C-alpha cells in the first residue's frame, strides 16, 4: 500500500489541507517535522516546505513540493478534484479567492503590532467580501457543497480556512451569509469520510499554531 509523509512544521499553515485530503481518503500517512530546519532546508527539493513524500509499493519515492500542487495531486488521486475541466476551473477559482483571505490572515499572525493590525483589518475586509459572494455561490448550487453534490477539494480548502478565521476571531461574532456557511459545515460533517477527519484530527486545530 502506498504511504505518505507530510513534511512540514507542527502547525496547520500550508499543510493542513493535504492532511485533510489524506484523512478523507483513508490513506496511510504520517507527519514528518523538521528537527533542525536550517540544516535540513538545503536537502528539500526547493528549500521550502511543505513537501509531500510518497512511498510507492514498488519502493519508488516521489517528493512533491508547493502546497497547491500537493493539494491538486492528492485531490486527483483520491477523486476529489473536478469531474471535467469546467469543474476543475470552478474549484481553482474558489480556492484562489480563499487565498485572497489567506495572505492578510498570515500577516495578522506577525509579531510586529503594526503589521498584525494591518493584516487583521485586511483579512476581515477580504473575508466579509468573500462570505457575501461565496454565500451566493453556495445558495445557487443548493447542495451544501461548492461544486456538484459531493465533497471536493474546494470544500475542504474552504473548510480549513473558515475554521482558521473563526479560531483567530478574524471574522468577529458574525459575518455575511453565516447561516449558509453553517449549513456548509453541517453538510461536510454529515459526510462519513469527512466526519472521520473531524473525529481524528479536530483537536489539532486547538493545539496547533498557524
């Protein structure tokens, strides 16, 4: 059986979606954390993390870098990407728009108070806009999913960052289309495979840093 290692720091950040995909698929996988990143950095394919390490049944080892490439690779392998090119571009668009929120959210985690304040303000502004527009998308689709009537990479990516925004109180007490996103979360929780992820790994959100 093929097994995987997710080589990343002990936090959510850029690797959590890959972990979610692996859990959803019921794959055999484990975390690999750097022991001395300054030493190990030059040993990675591009001097950066995350890296997905795939150990095949035939002994072949494949290393994949860049979080977007890793996520799409796993989604394709596990049937969580689009069923055709139109669904692929739908998911890519949704994920790109969530990344507009991801960047200022990362700034809001910085130690410099000016950068932190700026990032928090921009993240809230971007997320409010996203919730309004994506709430309309979810209502139009009408299934509780972003694309079609099944859990996809777009759903998993959105869920990961929705939890992040809530955890760090970026979105405040309420946000546009909140009832739609409550339904979205409930829809994913009703998927037995996603429920497995929640049961096994939800505690990491409480323990991990960004």
